C-alpha cells in the first residue's frame, strides 16, 4: 500500500464564516477577491510549508503545488484547494471559471513531475489526468469542499482538468 499523504486542516467548513465565505467565493466579485489574495496566501504557505493558509479559518484544505514551467523551465508555485484521498491528492484546474485553463495544468501535461507542500512536508509527486469516467465523482467532492466549484464550472464551456497526484 502506498504511503498516505499528511492531512492537516484547521478551521471548520461548517462554521458561519465558512458558509458566508463559500457563498461569496461563488460570485464573480468573490472570485476576483480570492485571486487578489492569492499572492499573500502563497507567501504564507511557502513560509510554513503549507501548514497555514489565509483560508485556514474557513477550513479550506490548501496545498502548494510546484510545477516546472513548460516554456521557462523554471519552478512555478500555485496554492490550490485539494481533495485528500489517503495516498492520492486531487487538484482541479477551475481557474475560477475563466475561459482559459490555468498555466499549472499545461505545465503538468508537459511534465507530470511536481512537488507538493502539505502540512509542513514537501513531497515529490507525479500527476495524471483523471479519466473522464471518474471525473464526476471527484468533482462532486470538490463541490462538497465549496459550492463555488459548481459556479466555476457553470461559468465556462471548457472541460475542467482534474489531476491525481501520487507520491513519486
């Protein structure tokens, strides 16, 4: 059996703050606001090896995913919500429902080797695209984390890329 990923979540997804934040995140102004705080969140996550996140008080499970830029060859780090499944982490390229796929998804398609910072650990991973027949069930788990994902999917006509991350 593969080694389990650490799982550290602080805050609660059921508290009042979380419920309000999730409703706000599903709106276009909410998505804009989250995009604007992403650099601050990235800095906090990097400083703590993803032990702490700006979104922590609302119970958001966040990792730092570092890919290699497909054009630059340089490391590119992105904070992402994830679904924890023991020895697999799932990430989704929602890009807040924008019309373009986020760059990190193209980076993983070009080079599936990456690093995840989670709960104070940095772990090498290999990414694979989730098969179409499995996407709906995994997407539903993202919607359970925050209903904003349903709004993101409704905003775009593109197929949201979902990746499974396994220890390398």
